[in-house]
């Protein structure tokens, strides 16, 4: 395996493989971890570039042992409903369920793990999605939440698009009840992250001329 030469990934998201390199978000990781046990639906939002994806893919994922969760990271693609079913059908080895609720139930009884549906860059549904695509998605999620299955739904999006969610509050009345804003790091925290990263990679800084 090729060793990473830099402690920073810039625009690339951190994953579970980077758990020893991911610093500065301990409070947010703990808060998100506690949230997912309180509710079946969580909204994670923040400005672009604040590390929302890394918080989940690296931070939250490392709080679970393998058997504790079955995560699916879903992007809209051409159609969010098709993308979602493609991910779930792949995990079911091609078995087709009649609807989303049935697919999640089949996944749980196949793997005996709680299912986590993580919709990253969820704002794409509002920017690029058609009305029918949006309506179908919200109806499916509403039915899934009502079924009270061992399933968690996480919406991850840029905060400037949160206003678009108000149109769906009737279908998903709890969508704003449990949320986490990922704040930009202040200078003090950035300095701490840099120091921890340099220590991890045994990087020393020389005095400027």
C-alpha cells in the first residue's frame, strides 16, 4: 500500500482509512453519534468545504464496530430514486424489493445490522431534480420512517439550500428537529489540527530566514 505523504487531503474527503489523520472534530463526532440514537432522521449542514462528508465517512464511521451499522452513501446521480435502489439492490446481490421499505427490511434480515442511508450533497435534489423525482423520494422516505425499521436517514447538505426543505416539511415533519451544523474551524482549532497532523507525520518546521 502506498503511504500517504501529506497529512492533508484538501478537497478529498477523509474516510475510515484516515482515522489516524482526522483531527479537530471530536465534539461534532460525539454530537452526531448521540443524535443518531435519538431519532431516525438527522440533518447535517454547513458551508461548503467545512468537512461534512469527512465528519461522517471518517468521524462517525469510526465510532461504530463493523456489525453495528450498514452504511450506504448515496448521491443523486441522474435520479436519486434510481441511485438509491441501485445501491440497495447491489447489497442484496441483485434481489429486487417491491419498495424502499421492503428493501431496507430485507437488508436488515440479511446482514442483521441497522441500515444507514446517507444522502450526501443532498442539495443536488433541489438544484437538479425534477418535481416527480422529488415527490417520489419524499414519499418513499416518509413511508420508511413511518415503518419504524432499524434504519437511520442522514441528509447532508450545504446550508444555503436549507430553505428548500420547507416544501417537504409536511411529508417529513421532523426534518428540522434533529440537526447538526458543521461550523468552520477557527484559527485556534486550525492551529491545533496542524500541530497534530505534523506530529503524526513527524514533520518539523524550520525557522524562517
